[in-house]
């Protein structure tokens, strides 16, 4: 079976220090957490940055630079930058796409709109068109984040129209309150609709994290873990670091007999040049 790509989603945009003291917030903390995750076996880090005033997600380019530059210097990690900003706040398109200026190898592409909490996470067609155009122009591969089957169909349609290029890479986001549930049935259903040459990874939000990771592992997919997706390592037990999640997946993969992809191997698997 192909090697397993582990993505660490380090911080997201919403988890606060009140919820867990272990969430990385400053650029230095995010860099440190990325390096620990890399040492534990992650080949990709999914990066958000936080507004120093509010502590919540923002799209400030200088903050992204403060994370990206040291990681490029010290690691060979594949960097995936978010374009979501803070879901539900729906920042202007220009701000959302600002991180593309740093030419990361991957950037998130949320392939449709969905309710999150009491808010709408808006990804209307004109945003998707603009994101696709700018990613193509800057040579950034879209990481197609899909929360339900409609979003998969959106990606397939955009690929057919030549707006996004194969091989497509999907991140199946399962277990959000209004999206597809973190169940084997939902995962199999989404997987069935992906093109044969696509690569895919799974994240299960909250308690769906570990079961979905194990499903992905045996099905030949890839795995995303980290404190953006759950702050709990086990029921009622806060994770102390992102690396802790990566270490667990690495351990299970080793026992199962599926090797972990290095960043260089992950680049090959994903068709990154
Ligand atoms: Zn994210």
C-alpha cells in the first residue's frame, strides 16, 4: 500500500486558551508545534494564524510570514495555508486569498457553503472561481476540503471545466455538526465519488478523529489530525500537543504495517513539483 501522509492541523481559528492551555497561538508557538509534529512523522502542516489582539483566526500576511519563513528554513515540511480565515466571519475574498502570495505548496479550498455553529461558512461560486484562478496563477495546489457529497460534485464539475487540475487532492471533513457524519458509511460514500487518480485524506472532528483516521489508514487514504479538529486526546483528556496526535497515528501505522511518508515522498504522492 502507498505510504501514509500525516497532516497536522495545528491550531485552526477558534480554539481559545480558555478551552485549552496547550493551543498554539503566537507565530513562535505555531512554528514550534509544527516542528514537533514534523519530528513525530507529519509531512504536511495545515496553518492558520491568530490575531494577537483577539486570539482568533485572521489572514494577516505578516503573521503567515512569521510562521512560513522559519518553517521553510528549518524543515522540509509541506506547508498548507488556510484560505478560510475565520469560518462564519466571511472575510473579503482578497483577505482570504492573501496567503497565496507566499506560494505555499497547498492551500485549503472549501468547496461549498455550510452552516457552522450559528453561522454560515460562505464559499459561494464566485469565491470558488476566484480562488481557483488565483491558485492556478500562483502554482498552489488546492486541498479540496469537502464537508458533504455536494462539495465533491462541485470539485468534479470545476475540474471538468478546467478550473482545477488533476490529480485532485481531497480532504474529507467528517463529523462537523451540519456536515457529513464521521461514520464509515459516510466515508465510503464520499470515497466512492472521488476520481480514480485522486488522492484523499480524512479528518474526523471531535471524537470522530481516531476512527476516521483508522478507516483512512486501511483504505489507502491519508490522515489529518491535530488540535484544530479536536483538543481532546481521549475522552475528557486534553491533548498536550499536536505531536501527541501525530505520534499516535505513526505508532498505529507502524503496528499495522503501513509506512509513513516523508515530506519528499508525500510530494511525489500528491504530484507536487
Ligand atoms: Zn483549517
